[in-house]
C-alpha cells in the first residue's frame, strides 16, 4: 500500500484554507450527533517517527469539546503491562458510546516494532496479525467506528525533520532512538509497514495513508476522512452484522438433561480428599507463580447451585497475594457504555496470578439474551466473539477453566426456601432470583446452546454436579489441579 | 510502642480454637450489616518481613463473601506510580461503602523503607508523617473504618523463618532481599518502626500490635480486634466530626460583588497577545515536560461563563501527548460510593504533565452543599480537606492554579437565551442550568465562602472577569505562563 504509491498532492493554499475551515466546522457539528446516537469513535494515528501524528492530533481535537474525547499517548510498556495479554492495554482504552478516543500510535507500532527488531518470528507475527484483525472486527461489529491513519513521509523528509529537531535544545527530546533507527533502516521498515497495512486492511476498518509532508495538508486529510467516516457510520448504525462461522476446535458436550445428578461423596472421604487436593493446589500455586503462568477460572451456574462455596474451597488453598476473585454484577453505566468484554479485559490477571470470575462474560448469551438487554444479532455473534477472546487468553499462555455448576429445579427450590427461613442467609435470596427461576426452561435452552458453542479445546466447559455440593467441590479442585499440573509440565 | 512491650501471650489451645471459631462466625455475620450500613473498611497489614501478614490475610478473608472484599498486595512501585504524588496509589485502593479492602503492606512500609535506606532526610520524613496523619484522618472523618495491624516477631524468630523458607525451593522465592536486610539491621528497624507507630497512632485509627510468633494466635488477634472495631464503628456511624481550624496560609480575596466586570480588550490587541502568550506557553510546556514538573489547573465558574472556550485557548498551545482535560460530571455509582476526592486522586497527572479539570472537587462545597447531597458537617469539613489535598499536590512539586470564571446574572441570561436560539448550541443548555440560575444568590454565598477559605498561598484562586470572554482568556494565559515560569526558575 505504501510502495510506488502516488500520494495525493497538496491543494493550492486558498483551497486548503477553505476546506480546512469547512472540515473543522463539520467535525464540531458532528460531535453532538455522535453523542445522541451513542457512536463511539477510535482514531488510531500510526506512521513514521517525526511524521507529525502528535501535532495533528493536537489540531484535530480542538474541534471537539473536551467532554467528548480523550487523547492518549501509548508510551513504552510498563512491567505490569508486559505481564498482561496482548491487546489488553488497547482494549482498556476504548471509548464510551458517543465519545472519541485518539491514540498516538498503538498496536501497529507495537507489533511492527517487535517484528523489525527480530523479537517476533514469522509464526508469532502471523498470530499477532490474526489477533489484530479479530480485535478490530469485534470493535466494528459492536458498533465502534475505527479510523486508522498512517502518516507517511519520505526518507529524505524524515532525515531533514530529525536534524531540525536535534538542532534546538527545546525540541531535541522529541527525537527518540527509534526515529533515528527507522531512518537508517527506512527500506526495511517500509517493507514491514507495507505488509502490515496490507494484512490489516479490512473493509470495516480500512487504512488511510496520509501524505504528511505538509502539516496543514495532513490535518485536512485526517479531518475530511474522519468526518466522512462518521457520516457513513451514522447512516449504517442500524445494520446487523454477519454471523461468522465457528473456526475453533470444539469439544463434544452433553446437554444439561443428560447429566446424572445423583453423584455424592461420603463425609470421611470428602475431608481427606479435600485436604489432599488443597495441599496439592497450594503447592501448584507456588510453582505457577514462579513460572509466571496466568490462570483464569470462570464460574457460571444456577442461582443457589453453590458457586460461592465452591470458589471458597479453591481460594482457601491460595496465597492471597497471587489471586483475585471478581464478583460480576450488572454493569455500571461506564461499563454498559462500552464493548461488553471491556470490563473483563480490564480485570485479567497478570502472569503468575489467578483470576476467578464469579459470573462472567457469558452473561451476554444468558441474562442479556433472555432479558433483551442486547439485540438478537448481538448475542448470536457473541459465541464467536467469546471464543476469540478466550483464544487470546490461551495464546498468551493462560490456563482457562470454565465451570457450569449444575443442579435440578427441585434442589433449587429447596435451597431458596432454606435461605428464606435462615436469617443469616436471607440476603442471599432476592425477588430477582425468584423471577429468574420462572424462566428456568428458557435459561436451560440458552445454557445448552452456550455450552455447545463455546466449549473449545483450549477453553472447555466442565460440568460440576452440585446436588451434593461436596462432590462438586472435590471435582472442581481435581480439575483445577490437573489442568495446572499439565500447564506446568508443558 | 514496640520496645519493651510485653506481648499478649497465646491462650491454651482449646480456648484458642473456641475463640477462633466464634470470631470467624462474628465476622461472617457482620459483613451484611456492614453492607446495609454502607461502612467501608480498610485493613492495613504491616509488620516485619516473614511475620505472616499475607497468610493471615488469606485466613481472614475466608470469612467474607468475595463480593464484599478485595485483597491487594502493593508490590514495588512502577515507573508510572513513581511519577504520581505520594499516597495516590493508596488512595486509589480505598473500598466502596459497605466493602472491605485488605492491604498487604502499604504507606508505612513505603516511608519506613525509604527512611531506613537513607532516601528521606529528617524534614522530608516528617512531612510524610504529616501527610499520612492527614490521609488517615480524612478517611475516618469521611466514615471509613481504618484498622492498622503491625505484625511483630523477634529477631530470632525472623531469622529462623527466613532459614526455613530458604531451605525449600518451593518457598525460597518468598524471602526477599529486604527480609534479610531487616534481620541484619533489626535494632535499627525497630527504632524506625517504633517511631513511626508512635507518630501515627491516632485515636480514630490506632495501631494494633499483633504478637505474630504463632500463626493461629495472630489470626485470632486480628479477627477479634477487627470485629470489635467494626462493632464500634457501626455504633458511631451517625456522629458528626469536629471541624478543624485552618492551619494553612491564606491569601486575602475579594468578595464576588466587589469585582468590577467592565474589563475588556480590543480585537487587535487580543489577537496579538493571544499569539504571543500561546507561543510562550508552548515553549514552557516543553521545558516543564523535560523538568518533570506536574501541573494541575482547576476551572470553576457560573454556567455559560465561558470555561470551555477559556480551556480551549490553553490546550491549543499544548502538545496533546502532555496534557489531559477532565470534564467532571456528577459521579457514577462506584465513585459516589467512595471518598469524594477519590475520583480526583485517581485522575492526577504524572510529573511533566498537565491536568485540566473542567469543574472540580469544589463541587463538594457548591452543588453538593446546596442540593443536600452531603451533610452540613461534610461540606463544612471539606474546606480543610481540600486545603490538605492541594497541600499534598504542592508538596509533590505541582503547580496548582484555580480559576473562578466570573460573570454577572444579566450576562448569564443573555447567553442562555442565545444558546436556546442557536441550534448548534442548544445542547449546551439544559433545564438544570435554569434551575441552578434560580439559586444564584445561594451559590454566590457558597462561592464567596469557598474562595475565602481555600485560597492558600500554595494554591490560590484567580478570578477571571469573563463578561468580555477575550479578556478572561488572555488573563488566564498570562497567569498560567507566569506561574509556569516561576516554577521553572525554582
């Protein structure tokens, strides 16, 4: 896309001025329409060092009220960020509905930089490109407008700019080692950038190459492209998105009504096994901490199925410095205003840590589906989006374990009634629990579909038969310890 | 407090067991009462390395539902955290109303560590202690229960534990360089810890020294002290807090009705001055970025006074990589559930950056006061709390600039009507603006009190006469550039 490209030439100065004025006004007028329609906009500024991405962002944002945008510069990754999965620092930055985010370089800069410096081999690099394509597609599928600009300047121009900046002590700090490196290896960079742009140029989030030899002209190209992009996105808002076929390897799972629930365990055996398994888990936790393996454990299940007690038997065996339990309630306004996976991306553990989710991202295909909190297109698309999300975790090296805690309808009724009778447990039962119970059959259908469609080899579901809670606890501990041992062997 | 202290001795094992059981049950029962009463609890675990803070936390949290607590281990500061003001990483951790946070070492560990390693001189250390006392008092004054535990073991015991841990490869990683250093310099550490404990032992957040020679006994001491603390805090919930006298140097300020609003500027002079000042500011921004000076600019003022346009003239001159504008709306639920300064502490700039707040923490003494969103005791206390907050910023080295954008009532009416007539501006005017206007006199009184009580020498208010918006913009730019120049000279 870059090589042999004839760049659009700068118009005469009178025309430039008039068009700039018009484009600025257009952007100013669009911000409120955007707000009303709840359209979130991500503007990614990539390109050559010293091409003027930062100062162009500075110009563009002057046409937007500060309440409606945020501009972020992604600097060198912190040690903490390095211990998080790829893309999570970018996912964390996505804007709320109706707002803009401007990113001064992002995931392109990260992966092309690693590739150029020999830190990603061919296969790893292709995996990253896959991840990026999925990431951008998930954003646009979920109603985000993603505008990607590449600021292009020639080798000669870059050299001149670096020299000019270095001359003055007040500007010299703006030139970093990478700018100089790029200029020295311009052809090599061109090759890598070009390939990247080709491979990530999708119809729903295409690249725009900006001729950045002149500052004002670059600004105009960005403004005109951006405002046009917004116009189109506003027109397309109501469109449904094609459902993608599953491409991930699935595990065959039983339907809930095929699961026999009469399993149980003797008190004596329970105590002994529990002690043995917890000791083993304690040990494994130490080892995976040192080996820096991240672990994600997801709990879903019927109300009163015994999720809480089950989680407790896991955490009892863990060092509190190395795990976190995330109880997931209905989303807060700033969470609801973003991609539904945002609040999970931002709660992922760092390497060596365990994150346990008490309810999860599967709310999308259960409560959100059944209560109509999202559209049919939304939840139908979610199976694949979730498989992609968990693929990202698995590729990062995480052990992903998903539990469905299963009981039958009668057992639930017994437990609800018991809770209502016991003062110390009354807070655990609400009207909502009773309402959900009425929808048991619809939920069962949704759960069956969910388990069939999202039980991948890299992140399978495990059913915990929990009519006898003790049996379920031992089973969970056994699965966790086995999966961790496997990961430590690898 | 540590030296020559006779530690409470471990009870016989039968008694210990019975008391443990009772204390665990008590904590389990308390969590819902806590939730109902919205009491937030901070449990700080400090003490000698290898004294068992982490594993005790691990035990205690098993008696609380994961929805109601978070346990955080504060590890080595990241580079980013080092560029934030003292205490901000701890302020970020405070829990929501009705929930617990357990911190495995915190601000005591940080400052005593620096002191022991010669990185804080006597004066700096005393300043830190002042900051800590104010921080803890602000928390308890605002309804937080702060429980501080110091885990005490003898030199001999520590030595034994270090050796035991080092023997086994699975536990050796738990011993860090600091543990060994402490054991070698035990007496010196004792001296510093003791002084710290004395100096921060306040009636509202006293220290509890835990005899940590035995694990179970330590757990019991924490559980019994914690549950007793909660009991008392629940009884005291409705108490008002004494108002502290102002101890910070104040600047004499005029009342709003003494301010002459007939200042204006000619179009020609405006353009010329604007260009000159923005150029100067651009320059200064570069220099303060390199010198790592943080800047906080706060905007308050009447609706339609011209805050937005004023801010814009500042940001036009800034590199977008070095500033952020924070538009402050009414707090979200998770913000409302915390200390009212929390959402500002977590939005502070890092060194070298500029944060501009469009509306601020002064909402506490204006809208929250007038709309009854907080109690009279709350807002009366807030003047001092805010002075303390800004003192923290100033001590950190920040330039703190506060603007009150002033217009008269007639000018506001004109602008409101203009907004209503202009389609592109209608979104800027809401019913709430009209309702606020009706309370002009009450607001004026509150603003007068606020300006008198919070105009400190280190963070003074500046009045921007904004009937002529151009005059106000030039004045703001002049003040900002002057303050920055001053800071760069220092």
